[in-house]
């Protein structure tokens, strides 16, 4: 039996918040349920997931993503040629 849309949205929302480092408390669960309810009411025919994710910043403080540097900074240097060779 397929899961209901509200359950899919709530599962995805909670997984996203946990991935962002948000510890889900009882209060946070209530906020998530309110968010899903609002998303269902505002967009009942299709893009509930998209609507819920767009509403997320209104309900939760999500920490900014910090992307580590991909490589050390490039610095001018020598490749080892000697002027006396």
C-alpha cells in the first residue's frame, strides 16, 4: 500500500532537518506537522513537497551550509630549476 502524500512530505522534511543538524524535539515535530498541513492546504494538487521545502525557512532556523575548500590556495613557487645549470 503506497504511503500518503502527507507522510512522504513529513518523512522527507524530518530527514532534511536531521541532515542539517537540527535535533528534532517535540516542539520541532509539532512545527513540522504544522508546516506539512499548511503545504497541503496551499497546494493540494501536486507540488506539496516543493511547497513544504519552500516554507521550511519560515518554520526552522537552518544553519548555513559550510562547504570546505576543494584544494589548498595556489601560491607562487618554484618548480626547482636552478639558475646555475
